[in-house]
C-alpha cells in the first residue's frame, strides 16, 4: 500500500526503517569491488528478496539499492550514463515489494555521496553535484520512490546539492550524515549544525539525523547532540562495531543489542529508527518487537548509552577519550 512519509509519521508514534543493503548482499554472493547497484539489473530477484525480508521483519520504510547510483561513483565502473536507468529500476523493484503487502510501506530512494571533494580541495562544483543528484533523484521518482533518502553525507555543500535536487524533482526528502570522525563528519560538521545548513532551502526536510558511523553507541551520542532541531529526528546506526575475520567484515551487534539501541534512540528523541551497515532482517525483527511493546523512558545521557550498548569508539564531545564500558543492566 503506497503512502507518504508524512502520513506514516502522522499515524505511527515510531516508524521503523530497514537495515543494510551492501553487507547483506555480500552474504548473498556480491563480490568485493562489485557495485551493489548492478544487482538491480543482474540479480533483481536478490534485490526484491531483501526488500521482502525487511518488510516481513516489520520495516515501515525500505531504501532502494541506489546508494552509489550517481555519475561520479558509477564512472568508476564505466556506467556513468546509466544513473537514471539504474535508479528508476531500483525504485521499481522496491515499489513492487512494498505494493505486495496490505499495510503502508514507504519506498525511500537512497542517495549517497559522490565520493568526490568540492572545490577548492577537489574538482566537484555545486552545479555538477546538483546535475548528478537531479538525474538520480528523477530516476528514483519515476520508478516509484515516495521520498529521497539523502544519507551518509559529510559536507554541507553536498547535503544542499542533494536536497536541492529532491526539491527540483518534487520529492520530499530526508537528510542523514555520518558523524564518524571524532564526533564530526569527515568534513568537520558537528551533529548540532546540520539543521542550520538546511534553513535557507525553500522546502524543509521531513527528517534529519545521524546514520552509519562507527557503532550504535556513537550514533546515539550524535542523536543526543541534535536535540532542539526543528525537524523530526531519524537514527539509523550500524549494527555494533565492525571487525575483520579473515577477509570478511563482521559486525558485533546482536539482535538483542539492536533492540536495546532502538529503544534508546526513541528515548533520545528519534521518531524514525533503523539500522545501517551489518543490520539484517533478524535485527530489524528484534527492533520491531522491542518498539511495539516499548512505552518510553527517560532521555539517556552518555553514561546510560555506554552502560546499555557498550563503549564508544570515538571520544564523546568534550571528553578526552572514549568512556570506559560499564556492565549493562539488561
């Protein structure tokens, strides 16, 4: 059943997104270095299958397989001319999965960073970024996406270019950034500054928040720093801490840990909660169960987050280093 994100938020206290795309594809055979976006063409049943698993697990929002579907990233695979085509196909697949169920499921068009630096540090200009994102977002819209999901951004310039593209195409949009460098984005943005970078746009975002990063505890700390923003807050953290086992990247978060993370995210102010890298349908199912029976608690502080989730990877803002772990009460 098709619905708008605004309508979903009006009818649900907490909205649950899906989990990871790429890391789940790796478990299904995606080769290292192979762009996940090509699976929309080459392995559409795998793409559909993951969407269906997340919906069955209870996700209210599913993200399209288009994180790197912009010209700058696709040119690394000699496919820069296929951005619109792949984005439209990916949205069509997600739309198909969403429309198979009777309950409302929002299709969010994933829009990730270009991977390039803006002038003067690099060669990317606002005009080039806007053109690239507009092409991608138009494909997502034409394929049936309900909202543009601008994610894992690092620079204010790129956030604004992607937001302007969504506005130009006519899609509502969400913005999330990865605060994975000592509590800042790679380009130095603090969590509390994100809302201010969006104030000059003619259409406001539906929601903003942190995503990805270095672990569930750290993303919650970033979320706390965004309190007071004039937007709905979203939190989409990684499934624990990644580590290598041989050549495989494994995430430490159990379904139980992600369920605890989900309830803390709600207490920290998020109305949209989900998982990022490493988060499987099993994790989302545990988060759904936890959220459905959760009645709320006090706003957590950093000590509480560390106590329940585990130690921070990055220093908390205003501290000399990561706080020591305390035994969880759960």
